[in-house]
C-alpha cells in the first residue's frame, strides 16, 4: 500500500516517471550469485528494461543509458529471484529486503553528472549494483556497507565481473570515508533523517551529493546537494522516494 502511495506521489510530481514506483529498499542474502553464470537469455530482458524504463522514461545521458545496458543486473540478485531482475520495481533479495528499482539507479546516476575522472563515494553498497553502474562512468568508486555479509558478497560479485575500480569496505558510512576524501560525487542509497555533515564536508568544490532524506520507512525526499567553487551549498529536492534507513551501529 505504501508502495502505491509512493507511486502516486511520484507520478504527480514527475510526470516523466509515471510508472515509476520510487521504492528503493535494502538488500540481504545475496550470497549465492558468486558462481552464477552469465546467461544470454537475460540480454533481451535487459534491452527491454533500458528501452522502456530508462531511455523511455526520460533518462537522457547516453553514457548512463549505456551503463545500464552493460551491467548484468541479474548477477547481483539471488538465484531464486533472478527471473525478476529486469522488472520495473524493486526485487526481493532475501529476508524481506529488495534491491532498488532500475529507474531509481539510473536517475540518481544521471543527477550526479558522472565524469570519467571522478572519484565517488557510495554509502550503502547493498548488492553492489549501483557501484557497478557508476564504476563504468567514473575513475573510482569507494563504497561502504554496514552489513559485513553484504559487503563480502558484493565484493565477490564485483571481483567476478572483473571491476578493478571499486573498493568495498565494511563499516558505517555516516562519517564518509575520510582517507579517500574529497570526492567529486557522493551517493547515499539509505535514508538518513538529516544529511550527515561529513558527507558535505568530503565533497570537492563543484561536487554533487545525492541523498534521500527523511523519516524511517516513510516518504523521503531525494535531495541533490551541490557545492560550488567557493564552497557554497545549494540543495534541490528532486522527487519523493522511499529507501531503507541509514542505520548507525549500536
Ligand atoms: N546501493 C545498493 C542498495 C542499497 S540498500 C544496491 O545497488 O544494491 C541500502 C544499504 O545501505 C543496505 O545494504 C544497508 O545495509 C546499508 N546501510 C544502512 N546504513 C548504513 C550505514 N550507516 N553505512 C553503510 N551502509 C549502510
């Protein structure tokens, strides 16, 4: 029901996203994809996804569209749910959790305007899929995941797919990743109630931060925060969304 509510909120605010269900939930139990074989039967499904959900819904950056075409999304999803990998919505990936809808991944990627030399921080590795999409467009992705099992399985899939420009770390991403800061882009795929100050601090001048902000398990606002050359901050609310909460370790 909440999903339907989100659907209508999203549709009202973003006509281009008419069929989008802006739900982007968490990911658990992705441990079995390491030995998965790529399967060309998924190619047609991925093509349709790109045509109908990505290009067809207003994602204009050709590099983003191409990255969505290249990354084998099904390999980031447990075998039991893999047949639904290219569906227009979040897909359950174990323990009641889901991986984000493809459109949301593409939208967030486009909004941060990735450039080939960029260094990116992602908070919330989950399955590793968003990191893989970004890694095709930028120089390096540093991604932090609170849940060790998720971090391990994401790292394994990314290694299997031969990504060399992604570094995965287990830990709390609330404080960013100071050792690798500053970043051109920070992308947060779990929702804090307020924007973590360290993530703004770790943005370069000219940097872009995309983050869903709001209460736990309620409608949140996707915010695009930009730091200009003088260090001034400008915030734009992009769309209502729902992500799992950004959690803090006990
Ligand atoms: N980007 C992911 C989806 C992430 S779902 C993908 O492409 O699959 C959100 C993730 O954020 C979950 O895996 C959750 O464990 C993680 N998370 C929640 N709080 C966190 C925190 N404080 N630091 C790092 N990761 C966190």
